[in-house]
C-alpha cells in the first residue's frame, strides 16, 4: 500500500463523503455527535478538522454562524466549492488545528471536532487551542475513534462459533496504555495507508484539563437502525462502541 497524507487525498475524500457524509457519518457518527450538541441556533461555532464541510453544513442549516478549519488546503477548496454551489453561510479556512491564532480568545459559543483528533500528531495543541478560542460560557464537543476499542494495528475482532451456544463476538486488544502512531488502511475501498495516532482515554482527559477545561460528559454513540441494516459492521458496533464523544467546558479561573 502507498502511504499518503490527508492533504493529498482531497479529491477522494470529497467524493467519498459527498454533501452529507458517507454511511458511517450519516447514520452513526453525526447522530452520536448531534445527540451531545443538541438543538442549537444563533451560535458562533468553530468546526476543527472540518473536512469538506459536511458537519459544518448541518450546523449552519440549524441557524448558526459556522466557520470550518482543516489542515488540508485541498479539502478546504472542496468545502468552499460546495458552499458556492449551495450557499448556507458557512466559511472555511485552511490552517493547523494546533495554531488557531487567526481567532481571538473567547470567540465561539461552541467548538466541535469530529473524527480528527486521532489523526492529528499534535492533538494536545489542538485541544489547547480549542480551549482558548471557546467562550468561558461555551463548550467543546469532540468525537473521535474510541481509544479503548479501536487501536491502530493493535485491536482485532474474534468471531467464535461453538455447538450448543450462540456465536460470540469479542475484541482483542494490545498496547492500550501506549502513545504511538501507525500507518493504517483507512478503508477497504482504497489502496492507501494514513497515519493514525493512539492515546489512551486518560491522555485526552489530561489534555483537556491542561487546556483549562473540565469534562462534563462522555458518551459512546449507538448505531442507528439504518446503520445496522446497511453496514457489515453493525453487529460489532452494537456490542462495542468504536467512537466516543467528550463534552468539555472551561473551568472557572482560580
């Protein structure tokens, strides 16, 4: 397999995600994220690692003022093109998630990031910047691959069959406590490997605390009926959450 950076996969990513996201995003990831975000309107929102803008468009259609940022200039061009073709008021910028210096502190009511933190080498820097730009009365909502159940090249499924009992689907894990990166095939449909980063769940909690925030919710999205009906992974995701959502709010100054 070829090893590729996300910045070189803009065309494939945009085609794969489309306007509303692929099956996983539409029927598992976005519903789980929106459950925590709730019904919000009239808010200033920053979406970090926005990709081609599929989540930003959902939030903008709810009546929010949305800015999306992504480290891939090519993917941002696709987001801008989709906005130009069907204007909903979202704006996009190419920038490093760990350097949001374009935005002043305390600027956004809500900062979101969806399926990006586990792909960022400097996720701690990104979380710190998210904590800086969110308003003291605001919150950050972060969805990413569940580090307890989805470990790059260190987790695998085991489907056991036996006479006289139901099949048993289990999960084998290694290297959970380590912080490491691995080149990983992101999809069976492409001949590429992208760099994936693993950190244990406690690492994220510490990074959030170091960014001046406190975790106020941890959720593990459940698959929708549509996902169960259409995805080959439905049975596995029904038993083990492959994603988690963390809500964090700025702590009061001491």
